[in-house]
C-alpha cells in the first residue's frame, strides 16, 4: 500500500502541507491512493522527493526543479553527476564562508574589538591576535581562558593602551637588564619575571607559578612565541624562561 503522507513527511523532515503542495502543482504526485482516497507514496516517489529536496536545498525554485526532474533526456547518472558538481561548488563556498567566520572569530578571540585605526594607535604594527588561535587551541576549555575572555571583552581602547604601555615599559627594562649583562637567576631578572606573571594576572587571568613555568617552556619550544620575545632582543626568550623558572623556585622555597 506504500507510505502515508504522514510517514513520508516524517522520513523527509518536511510538513504534510508541503507534500500536499507538491502534489497540487504536479511536482510530486503520489503513485497510489488508498480506497479512502488518501495519498500513498511508493519507493520511486521517495526517490523523487529526495531529488526535489536536494535541489531545493541548493536554492532552485520549484519550477526549475520540475524541469530538471522531468527532462526526458536526463538519466539517473546525469542527475548524480549534476548533484556532485553542485555539491562540490557548495562545499567550496561553505569552506570559504567557514574560513571567513573563523577569521572573524580569531579577530575577537582576545576581545579586542577596535577599529583598524584604533588598533594601530594602540599596538602599532604588532598583531595583538598573533597567538590568539594558538591560545584557544591550547587552553580554550579552561577556566583561565574563559576568565581572560570575560575580562578582555569589557576593555576599552584606553584599557588596551594601558596594557600595551605596561608591556612596552617591561620590555624596555628587560632589554636594558640583558644589555647590562644581568643574569636570569639575578634578583632583577627574577623581579621582572614576577612582574610578567602579575601582568597576566592583572589583565587576563591568574597565573600560578607552575603555570608560569609551563609558559616559560612554551616561550622557547614554540617558534612563534620564541620569535616574539627574541624580536625584543636576541636571546630574550631563553633568558626569560630561565628567569621565570628561577623566580618560581624562589617563591616555592
């Protein structure tokens, strides 16, 4: 007896009203009727409905769908080839859309919702999101990361100026220390390492000493972070790592 309109609607995820409409316009006419006159759909009808829904998903109007399906020169293989071509094009379009959305997400990972002009004013030619995707990948599921998002999302341009001013001041003092031959285990270097830890805690999330030691290892093992710190002064990444470790040991003693 085939399938009832209600069963087909359930299979296909469409409404009974939609199936009635397709019948009324001749797009999908049920192969059978029950003794009471109710629509009954065959397997072939379901195949046609699948084709209809595929083309509808791709945005084809109903009259074009009907023309495609009722083309006497078309065969099932031709439909499959066309569907493959359309799906391939759709996948590429969605891939580009996903890439654009991902880029937009990364641009807001640290909550820096500034105009390009404001970003340049605050950060110069530095990219404040240079390591944002890396941070999300490594710590996206942690409370520390969530806390950094909550805080950063509320910061204004003036707040970011203060953040950057602190970074610039710390950088100047650290490079001066290294130029003067200061050792990582020295008091001054450990104090700057402690200031580094507290800066993160002040603006983003609390950093226990064990976490800070993990950061220190990352600053030399990850080429991107290493390049960032060494751009301040060659060898600074390794120097800072040792200073952080020494500072952590000092506070755990």
